[in-house]
């Protein structure tokens, strides 16, 4: 419960224009497969430390896991 609160606050800071419904959807998707999102986050972190811009790294990593992300969102 407390964990969701902090994640919700983090999402609100990152996506200032996100509605509560959108935030709930994001939380729901992350809760379905937290290991996938942890793996994606770690890979983005490694790529940014190697010098890639964060947005570019995120896009490339998300494309790498596109099929898994789509299956989680269904």
C-alpha cells in the first residue's frame, strides 16, 4: 500500500499531466510483472551510465521488450 503511494507520486512527478486513470493503468501494468519493469529499469540505467541520453536509452530498451510489454498490457 505504501509502496503504491510512492510509485504514484513518482509517476505524477514524471508525467505531470497524467490523469488518475492513467496512473492507475500504469500501476496495474507494473504490478502484473514487476520483474520485467525492474529489468527494463536496470538496462536503462546501464545505458545512461554508458553515455546514452535517457530518452533514447528508454526507447531502445522498450522496443527490445515490446512483445513482453504488449502481453502485460492485455
